[in-house]
C-alpha cells in the first residue's frame, strides 16, 4: 500500500507522527496529492491553503502561477462580489464537454456543473458550419452545440440536421484525420470547421512535428509551416477565452517558428503577444519569471536559431552543431 511504501522509506518515515494508522496516513497522502500545486522551480510541490480551496471551472475567473515557493492567483476576467474564485484543474482547454466531464470525474471524483459543462455556454471545441453560410459570405457563420444556433445569422438547426451533423462527427471521431489531405477532405464536406477539435488536433500535431524537424528557413517554407501555424493561432483565438494561459504557449511557439523562418519582425510581434498575455494571465514581470523572460524576448528577440537555442538553454553540443550548420549555409 501507499502507507507501507512511505514507512519503508527512511527519509519519509521520520516525518510520520507516532500513532498515525495506515488508513489515516493514506487519507493524508491522498489529500495532499489532490490539493498540492507543483513547484517546478524547486522540483517539488506545495500546499497553499487559500489556493487549494478554489473551486474548479472549465471557464475559470482566475489562473495561478508559481515562483519557487510562492503561488500567485491572477484574475483573468471581472469577478463579481460574492462570486467564488475558480481555477481550471485540468489541461482540457480544447476538449469537448463529454471528454472534460469524464476526465474530471476520473481524476477528481466530481461531476463538473460549470457553465461550460451544464450547457449554459456553447461548446466551442465543436465548431460546425451553418447550413446558411453560403447565403451570407460576409459574416462568420458557426454553429455550436448544445444550442445548435448560428452565431452569425441566428439560424436554428432543425433536429434532423443536428442528428446528421453528429453522425458525421461520430464517423470522423471513429477515424480521425492524420494528414493535411484528410483535413482538407473533411473541410470540403462543409460540416466541421477547422476550429473543431478533431481537425485542430490533427493540425496541431502536424505543425509541431514539422517545427521540430525544421532547422532552416528553407525547410520551413517548403513545408508551409507558417500557414499551418496561422491556422493554429486562428483556432486558438476563436475557441479559447480572451485571456488564457495556453495562448502564451502558442504565441511563444509561433515566435520561435518565425525566428526559424528568418522573419524577425514577426518573431518580435508574437513574443510581444506572448508577453502581453502573460502579464494579463500570470502576473507582472516582478512577480513571475515567465513574464520577465518573455518581456526580455519581446524587447530583444533572437536573431538566429543558434541564439534561440541559447535563450532556451539547449545543450552546448546542440548549439555548436547549429552554429556549424548556419556557417555552412552562409558559405
């Protein structure tokens, strides 16, 4: 059992108060596992009594960040007097309601009833084309369940149309796309939009794979990496809340792509977007190392891939190999 393993560990056994039974010890460890926050800077975790009682919401009003042994809560939208402070317990930022509910039930043992899970707000990870979209090309026409009402023209999908859309969605869920060609074929059906999580997952995986393989501007352009990442950013901005931690990650990654592409103006633009989002979501530079690092990158973005690797603390061998590669390109 967990308690037995702790008692067998010489370092941990010494901190267990005398007379604590295995049953109580197991409950204490379970409570710590559920309520502690990871402290990446020091390779541990901490129990923050105020933060651990924040309720969960898939559309939270707060975000947290840590700096060594300090945890900071930052409001990401206006909070009414008497409203509970909420955090997103999981990494389900681009998952459909059904998947989020299952994950939270399995991980934390509760059924989420936040506005995103009780049907109060649309499930933006499941974006469908409005059947009337061709009649109003100037407007953005998207239909989200469970309301099934177009946000562009207000058209309400009939029950039989909803069922047909869900049948097509289920077919693609059973056999999800794995290539750009398959994504293109699905888009040509004019049912699922590119923001739909099934298509986003594919685009995201391909974009990250190509980015990891590209070492020069020529490689990236040949693979049309920039167009892929533009689509990814469009999906993120259309689907996630206005202020969201994962936008920082995607903006920063796109900035790195532009360094590889050799477009330093665009790199600066997206490092700046990442920094501005970090200020709003995780706190000011003086409170949060992440914001401080992004502020530095926005002010002085890397000019070469080797410099980018130094900024992100790659190994000396990796940097040396990259420098040799860049020198060979120049010669």
